[in-house]
C-alpha cells in the first residue's frame, strides 16, 4: 500500500488522506452513539466474594446499605469505589445486563487508521477531533500559550519543545497529532507513556487489584482505544480530554470492564477503573462494583500554597469521582 501511495502526486495524496480521515472521523461519530460492540469472549468462571484490602468486605457493606460508597487516599493516589445490589425487573435475564456493559457510553472508538493518517497530513489540513470539541477559550489558550516546560497541557520535554516550535495558530493541531501518535505507540507497546519526567506512569489496574478489585474473569489482550471528554464539576474544573484503553470480558455469571488512560491532557498522571457485574443465578440480585484509581498531579509538589489547597483538590476529586461512578451505574441499570 505504501509503494502504491508513493506514485500519486502530493495534491492527490492529500485528497486521499482527507477522504480517509473523513471516513475515520465519521466512524468515530457512529461509535460514539453506540456503534459496533467490541469483540468479547464468554467465560463461565463464577464470581467470588470481594474483600477490599483497606475498606472491608463488599458483601458486608451491602448487607447494611443498598448502595455503599467508599474512598481512601495515600499521597497523590486516590481510590474511589461504589457497590450496589439491585433486583432485575420482571422479564429481564442476567444476560441482558452482563452483555450490556459493552455499551456503556464512554467515548468514541478511534479507528487505527486515524492515528497514522492524522500524522501524515499537512498540519494546516488536519481536522478537529469531534469527541474533544468544543474547546473553551481557556482550554485553547492552554495549548496555544504553552511557552514553557511544564505548561498547562501534559507533554514530555520532546513534545513540549516541538509544540513551542510550532506557530501558535497551529499548536492545537500539532497537539492533536502528538496525542494520536501516543495512541499509535500504545497499540504497539501496550504501556501508557509519561509526561513531565518522561517515565512510565503508575499502572492503575494493578493498583485496583491490590485494593481488592480482583475479578474472576481474565482481562483480554485486545486493545480498543476511545476518545472522550470528562466534565467534572460545575465549570470550575476544566474538562479532561482523554484517550482510553477500554476492554471487556463477558461471562455467564460475571462480566468485567477495564479502563485505563493512555493520555489525559491535565490534572491526571494516571487513571484506571475496573467495573465488575455479578449475577450468580437468575433468582439472585445483581451486584455491581466499580472502582476508580487515579494519580492526581494537583496533590504533588511542595510549597505552602500547594499544601493548603491539597485537601480541597482531593475532596473535590473524590466527590466528582463518586458522581462519575453513579452515572455509570445508572446507565448499566437502564439496560
């Protein structure tokens, strides 16, 4: 394909790339509305009781509360968890819910072709990426005014240098190309890249498993990348634009959804979640347990101001994290 492509003139190449990008972006639009369900594998492994390392038995908590919420923190790391038992409406089987977690509206699927085509286009012709639009003025300025390291968008030193060497009116497009390149590299190595210090960030799935969220189902190796914008708070917290690795395993009695940030544009050095939905039998209630673990950069660094505001940032994120878990649970129960 590369050899055939080389015979075309530059103008024809650009036309073909633009057409390919239009198809890829259109596909992202459809996937954001549901699209094609990701490939999953059924498994008959039975769910086991869950005991959190620091917060106790999930089943004990649910024996006392219809919905239980918990959280804990250590340094810059925050763990937020939500658990609930609920009875299915008459006529709906376990399978409806166990399969339904595939369609949690968590972003638009990124076609693999988009990442490579985006980087091949001339910067002036690179389109905006719909799942991340619109940009508020302060979000756009965070990119256009990135004239020091670190700046208000998360980048490595190399990425930061390349962005600074780009014309300000093209910096948003350059930044989008850099994030697409991260997604392309992630598909190859399977490890999220770091930011300011260029090291790999803390791995969130192992942290969640250490907290006690260890499902019976195995995590599949197939990588599916999504783009999304998280809106936390009432406008005082900037929207978080992410590329997310989302995976599913659908079983007969337990289904699991894993999520891990490949890129977050600010606030977060690492983000991960595990959702476990159990239905041991058609006569038993469903049990939904969803844990979120983050490494929050606002909780790092010294200085009097940082120490004074750290508890505010931590409490705000715990509150918004619980609201995020509530929104996912509400969707799952509507299946």
